[in-house]
C-alpha cells in the first residue's frame, strides 16, 4: 500500500472507533516515509482518541516540526494537552491552530474549555461564542458555553444554551430532566 492508502485506511478506522487498527495502519505509513507530517498528525489523532494523549501530543508536535500546514496537528495537540491538564500548553497550541484556520469552531471550543479551567470564564465565553457562531449545530459548543455562562452567574443564558443542547441532541434530554 502507498502512504496515502495507509492514511485513508487509518482515517476510516478512526471514524469507526477502531483506534488500534488506525494506529497500526499509520505506523506503516510512517515507516514508508518518516518525513510525512500528515501521517504523524493523523496518528496523533488516533492516539489521542484512544486515550494515549501524551503519545498523541508527541505525534502532533512532530507533524508541526515537519512543517505540516495541516491545522489538525495544532488543534489535536491542544486537545490532547487539555486532556492531560497542560492548560497553558493547550492554549498555545490552540492559538496556533486558530491562526492557521480561523474558521475551525472546534479549536475555539477547546480553547474556551482551557480558559474555563483557568477560571477565565469571560475569555472562555468569547471563544465559545465564536465556536457556536462557526458551528451552530454543535451541541457540545452550546453545552460548554452554558457552563461558562453559569460560572459567570448568567443563568438565563445558561438555560437557553442547555435548551439548545436538548433541541440539537434529543438523546441528551434525560441528562437535563
């Protein structure tokens, strides 16, 4: 198989939740070319989703070192750093991701979460407003914005966002009833 074929197979395995299989396929892509930033970025995604956040961060950083202009390396690194509770590092990686792709709502949502963890709820709310603007059908962004609003004592805004979460994902209705 070609590098691209291993990458495609890896992405398909990630999408189907078979992270170990994805990592195996991407390992093979990397063996074929140790300088392919995209392979490292995709494997970083698979590792992070498999709960191997530190290894994911390492791969994302390697993708960036190799010169990947592929935003998922930065966004993924930020998300993994956030999962590892390296909040300041997460914000730095997400700042880069947002500079590279200012239309990626998930980067704003992750950075908003990081600011919330630092207790900077107003700053978090600004990022989460942008995440909602960019992804108006993403229930998680509304949920996160609701949490930031709650932390700021903006209870009406919290209720409004949580109702939007329920409307977007009726399966979550039981969580709020």
